[in-house]
């Protein structure tokens, strides 16, 4: 989060209907329109980032993932070849 002294301006053109809606919602919550909009936008941004970055697993999938980490499968010849190709690509000569 930016510090209180660090600010930036955001401008948006909105319809008069949306303006009235936002104003009414802010008044209902006893907040300024700026505070209402900033809070709503912050929550929407955090939700969008979380949806993009957080992987949610069912309990069964979570259990299987943990078991695989604790007891990884044996390497197959195809896996060995893939690891070798990867190493050749990422290791500078």
C-alpha cells in the first residue's frame, strides 16, 4: 500500500446515472463518494489479482498434491530426457 503522502489522481468519465448510484451508495454507508469508490476499486483489484494468482484445490486434490511432494514418483526415461533437454536450454555454455 502506498504511504499517506504518496498519491496519484484517477479520473473517469461516467454516466450521470452511475454517478447518482455511487453517490447514493456512499451516502447510505455514511462515506464520501471518493472513499466509497476507492474502497470498491481496491476490493475489486485485490479480487482480480487473487483470482489470477491463487490456485484453489479441493481437499482431495490438496491431499494428493501434498502426497506427491512428499513422495515424488520415480523418474521415467521420458522425464530424464525432458530434464536433460531443459538443462541444455537453460544452462549457458
